[in-house]
């Protein structure tokens, strides 16, 4: 058995960027005290989810990566001996911004970043206004405790992203997330949406034989119009829920992940062995027309 302890920080945020960072650090400390070796924070944890509106002043929330937040978190990682997965609003250059996650190793070393590849544009999720699609490709990070892959929120709906990251050697797929329900919606719609979201990610675990860790924010934002649904979870490599969070509470938990289960499930359910890679060329097309 080869296991690692994974910390998930599901929290609410305010308009105070410094306070959010301080709160996240406190929660990382709590997770480390519970034995966490890797700690994942939710998407854009230093701010409210500002993409509900198209407002130029929100670009002031961005920062370089590496930058002030990563430097603060490097000190925390080194002090506590934990890996930190931190989703931030990256200012790459004047007028050029990304939705980016930094990975910091347990000795405080900045290992690199992944830039969100799939950028949504929906009511209250106007991310195309803010973020340029990632151009670093899919990434894995060889941390002290495990080789991990990081994808971000809207990426979680795309099996191609999970597959490629798993094929690159990721032992765990982490999904920092910010997704919620419109408070005007009926309970049946809310239940269906959350079910689809979780099922999709659990399917990535099954198809690739890896653990999936999804960390979402919680709380009312957007002037009460959006309830972020929390529900962070950990799935084993066959889609079984190891832990699931509440929809309305802040939670910092530590979950033991048995990495040896990847070999077990991939051996007994050999999906990777039976892939017909010679037949997959059409997947690179936008749509397969008959003519």
C-alpha cells in the first residue's frame, strides 16, 4: 500500500483579498495539523468569484505567478512540509490574463503552473472576458508525495483533458473549482446539475484508474444570486466516493488516498490496455461531418 493524505479546503470568500489569503493559510495549517501532505484550495480563492460581471476594475485583482501569493504560500509549505495547490488570477503581461493554478512542493519550491485550457462563457460565468485560454498544455507535477495533475473547473467536463493528464503520469487529478446554483432555480434542477458535475468527474476516475479530488467554494455570492454548492469530494479510481462535503458549510478535511489502487483497478479493468489509439484521429476534429 502506498498512501498519501490529501487536504481539501472548502471555504467562503469575501471582497478582501488579503483576508482570503490569510484565511486559506489558516485552513492549510489546520489540514497539516490533521496530517495532510498535499492541500488543495478552491478556484480563485483569494477573491469573490468576480466573473459574474464584465467589469474592468476586476483586472486589478490579478497578480504575477510567481508573485506575492505564491511567495507567501511557499513560506507556508516550507514551514509545514506540505504540498500546496493554489488557484490564482494570473497577470501574465499588460492586458493578458489567465486562470492559473500554481503548485508548491513540500520544501517551498515553486514547481510550476497550469493555465486553464477550457474557458466558459455563460450567464454569471463570463470568464472569456477575463481569461486567455491556457497555452502551456496539460501538466503533471512531481511533488514530494505524489505525481499530480491539475485541471481547473470547466476543464472537468472534458474527458480529453483528464485522459491526457493521466497518460502523462498523474496519480491524482485535482480540480480546483468555483461552481454554484442560481438561487432562482428549483431543487430538482439543482440536484440534477450537481449530480452531472460529480458523475462526470467520477467517470474520469474510472476511465483512467486514478483518484479524483474536486475542491469547490461555498457560500452566497453575486448579491445573493449565486449559491456556490460546495460538495467537494474525493473519488477512488473506480468512481467510489471516499468523502463528500456539505453544500452549505466551510470544511477542511484530510482524506487518505491509497495510490496502490491505481494498479489494482487498471489490472482488473484494463481500459488503458484496450485503447485503440490507431482509431482515435477523428477526436481532433471539431465535428465529424459526413461529407
